[in-house]
C-alpha cells in the first residue's frame, strides 16, 4: 500500500528496452510508489512485456525509438498514456525506489513550478544487491536521521562555466535517471527529440527550468542497479552493452 498523507497524484514513465533483467528487480518496489506507471519498450522485447504482465503494469510497445534508438521519443510516447493531471516522474528502469519514497515525496512540499530529482546510490553488482536485500541499511532511521550508507552516491552534473552556444543556466542539472515535475507548473510538456541515443535530451529537458527551480530532494535517495562491467559513464547510452543483471545461470536450478 502507498503511504499517503496528502492528496497528491504521481504518474510515472520508464523506458525499458533489453533491460528486463533490471526491471524484474525494480518493478516489485516501484509499482507501489506511483498511482500509475507506464513502461515503454519495443514490439520485439518480449521479456520486458512479460515482466510487466506478471506485475500487472501497463506496457506500451512502440517503434518510435527508430534506428538511432532515440530514448526521448519513447518517453514522449509513454507520457501520452498518462492522465497528466498532477505530478509526473520520469526514471530509468534500473532505478529502484526504496519503500518509503512515496511518503517522503508527500512531505517534501514540492512546488509545481520546479523540477526535482534525488541522489542515486550506486549498487555495483547483483551480488551486492542480493546481500543488501537480505540485510538492508535503514536510510530513514527512527523517523529523524537521514543516511547515505548503503552504497556510494553517483555522479551529478553541474555546469560551472558559461558556453556562448549553450544558453542554459550554470549549476546543478537533474539527470534523466530521475526527474519529477508537475503538469501544471509550466510549458514543459515533452522531451526534446533532436538527440539520438540516451544522452543530452534529459539535460535539455532539465534546462527548461532555471537553476533556482531545479531542486535536489534531500529526504530520500534512489538505488541504481548496475553490473561490474558498467563502470564507465555512457556505456549503455546507445543500447545495451553490459552483462545480465542476475545470478549466474549455473546457480539457477531449472
């Protein structure tokens, strides 16, 4: 059950193409955070569709990504399936929301004209994730202490020098792994589709908000799942190139 104290509606979109191994681990947590969640994939990604059907989550299959795998087009398709009446969250399918995330969003006093994100804790492997599940670190202890102890925090982006070709404000920018905004807070309706792959479109979307309207929420973190071979930024920006997230096949009894 969602832990709700305010009349706040949050819908979400995540793109999952050849990431069903991650989605199978994140979806059981994330489905309870949102009032509605849409997963966007390609028609041939049957594994993602199967995971969505198992957890009874809407799965939208589209060819909109094109040959250049334009993630923004997929996100925009997903956005068109939302009621878009209040808050919207865009996040990556390898991002896991901790159990109290919804409650912490509820009490954060989010302002409708701002764009929000949170730190991501970088889980380096399936083995580390499995160990964390068995013995999780309490990130919100005794309803007062906020910890960042489970895993190291991931890299953030902060533009520190002015580029005459880039009119965006200096300072911190919300990356595409997690962006939360309100439908009624401004003209920021869809992702820019002029950048192929995974990169850049999330930054351009973030720049729609001036720096003082781009806010990092301190009350909670999200968990970013990865594999040992995914230690280089951008390795999967143009499609999946990393190994499977899960136990070794030899360890599975069939």
